[in-house]
């Protein structure tokens, strides 16, 4: 990679050029780096079950109708985090036969 601080017209700009090896390394490290941004976003949403998380919280929010919706959402998210962190501990007790 090299950096150039000026252009032919004399203006000061910073230009960074990656070598072919760096681009290849980047694409191996993150194959979606040069993909379609919409598809990259959708893959992320699906992989992390973002829609299901929001749907679950929204259902509970509408059902319970709390006076402070933001506090309720915060508590639900914290509850989900705690449940996720407890999962590996539960799996430790399971013995493989």
C-alpha cells in the first residue's frame, strides 16, 4: 500500500492504493467486503436473527403496553443477553455419550 498526498492539479488529497496482495487478503478475511451492500446487510440480519429479535420485543411491548416503552425494551434486551450468556453454562452439564 502506498499513499499519495497530492494530485496533478496541485490540490492536497490523500489517496491510498492497496496492492493486489492486500486486496486478496482482505477478501479472504471478509469475503463479503466487495459484495452487494444490500445482500451483505441481509446476510447479517439473517445470521444474527435481527428480525426475530425485534418481532419478539415488539409483540411483548404491544401485549404489555408499559408506561415506559424504552425502559421495557431495555429490560427485554438485557433479559435476552442474560439468557444467551447462560446457554453455554447449561450445555456444560450435558454429557456426551
